């Protein structure tokens, strides 16, 4: 089962992502409310998530800062950036994130992207 770590400060989006992804068959291994919490939780996970959904505009530490720290700790992390801030797309991609989805988006777009990442993880694990 593909594991997902949600990093999002908007409670309604946390609930939406959590319920939707569980219904489709993904395992939610954690939800962080800001970038600082995300980095601490990521480092504490015994089993790292297959996919991280990362928001940008969050209190304490933003998504760019959190992604930079997570990728420095584990360069193989698969981060899907989900943000309405188009100005940071290039910077996020240059960090080494897997992909960038601009808000607003249809849930089918997010689901398809997560499935795409999950299938690349499956392929890499079988090699």
C-alpha cells in the first residue's frame, strides 16, 4: 500500500485529502500543520512515506524551506508540491521535488499524479 504524508495548514484540505486518499486505498501516515512540524515528523518516521503532499504558504516554515530540509535528509523523497503560488514553481522544481500542482485543481488531477508517483516507486522497488 502506498503511504502518503500530508503537509497542509488548511484543516478542510487536510480532511479532504485524508478521506479521499484513504477511499482510493492509500495509507495516510501523518498530517503536519506547518513546515517545521513536517520536517520533525519526517525525520521521526521509522518507515518513510512513499509520497509527500506539500503546501507552500504555511506558518512557522513554508513548503520550500521544509522541502529543502527533507530532501537534504533524504534526496529520494517524492514530494508533490500543491500550491496556488505559481511564482515559486520553478524554485520548487529546482529543489528536486517530483512535481508541482497548481491550486485550484480537480481531485482527479491529484489522484492521477499520486498514482503516477506510486507506480514509479513500484517500478524502482522491483529493479
